[in-house]
């Protein structure tokens, strides 16, 4: 069961008070890991690596995979993990742990911040087959029907949702990224409206792995942006599911697309090695695209290069600063927080902007 609001507030108050008297109690006891303090990135988007940012105690608040992170209006950072003991860890920007709560989700994967009548809420996708809405203090508010229950799939079809996007009109879009590769559409009340996509190795608008979703607010009319991880593509769709365009990032097996101002930012979970186009483990980095969707920086990766025809050359890891970058959160000061999958149960790292 999730913590009660009273327990949540008590935990937050206690953690905040402890932070005032001993702000670095855990970080001071750590040995500096590899690449601590290294400068990564290119051009105007360079960062100092801080692997010791998190002051959480792994003995008290363990994590398995740190899947995604978002920042809410008051500046706090909410980290989603698939550790059922604490699905959510709440941080200050300084790395202080302010509180935790859980919905006991063993496959918590996608964390989407949404606004309903001025109130902030979360949509959480659990790849074990659930999509739920929760308050910021862990109250379960709503659950969408499964793909079979709403009539989108046959009972035998695999359903393993990885992300939720909320449209400007409140409609909901669920990426079945580890299942049958459709994007399911619901109205704000949770009524099923239809689906699009499906599995196909080559066809535009189809997927091998529809991993992450977001509405691209940089467009005049916001489009639904989906990560097609295994084909190294970002794909854009109308809210009705019509394919509009795609951008190919050879070598980059991207995770969730994150929009920050004019930038598109994503963690690269898997990479390639020269002359081998198969996905490789422990080859992660971060990629940053500009308003025209051209790669301008790769923190942890090699500098992006385009040929004379304007084609992007294969993106490769430069140094193993990150093993498998699963998500990037961009805060209100331009710092990046990199969440990792399958990286030894590490907490997120912070990338501090440098001049």
C-alpha cells in the first residue's frame, strides 16, 4: 500500500530537517567513482559530471533501475524506480532525499507529469501491465483498463506499457513499448478511443520498440513524439495517430524524448561500436538536439558530425561515463539528471552546466 499523506509529510519534514544540520552525510562517506568531475558534451552544452549527487542511503532506500525523473513546480525532483519498496524517491536539486512513497509496482517504468485544473498529477506506466494516475504524495487516483479489458487487444496479445503522454486536450496516449507495439488512445476519463502503430521492421509509423512518448510543444500544433528505440528514430504523429515525419540517429538506441525549451534531449540506453550495427551493452550516453532536430551535443558520447549531404554520421560512446542512460531530466536551471538502467543499482547522476 502507498504511504499515507501523514506518513509522507512526516518523512519529508524529517528529511528536510536532517538536511539542514547534515547536508552531505552520505556523499562525504563515498569514494569518488570513475569520471567524477569530468567535463562532457560539446559546444554550448557542456557539463561537469557529478556521480555523487544523490545523498540517499542505499541501505534504507534501495533502487533497482532508476527509470525516469521529472521536476514539479516547487522545484522538487521525483525519481521513479522499479523497486517496490520505494517506487518514488523525492529529491531537492542539491541531492537531499526529501521523502519516498510506493504503489508497490514491480515494473514501474514511465513517469509523466500532468496538470489537471491547476493540480499536478503523475501517470505511471508499469510494464507488468498497469497504467495508473497518482497524486504527488502517492495517492492512487485512477487506473486505465488493460489493452484486453478495453477491447484494444485479444486476451492472448502481449501488453507491457512503457510510457504515457497527455495531450493538450487531456487525451491519454499509452506506448506499449515492451508488448505489441501499439499506441493506445484514451479520453481523459479513461475511455478507450483507438490505437495506431503496431510491429513492423520497416514501415513508417510502425515500431520495433515504441519506448517513450511526449507531446512536442516546439511545434505550432503539438505533435506526439515517440521514440522508436531499435530503429534509432524519433517519430512524430498527429494526435489522431497519422505519421508525420521521423529523424534518424544512427548508433543511438534512445529512451524517452524530453522537450526542454527548443531542445530535444534523450538518454541513449544502448550504443554501437565501429563497423558493427548491432546494439551493444554499456555504450550509453546522452544526446541533445536543437530546434531543427539536429544533434548538437552528446554528453558521454563523441561529438556529432554531419557529412556534406547533411546526413548524421554514426553516434558512438566516447567514454563509459554512463552504462545505460534510460532517462534525462532537465531542471529549471539547465542541469541534467541522468537515470540509468542495469547500472549496478546506482542513483541518478547530475550534470552541471559549464561555460
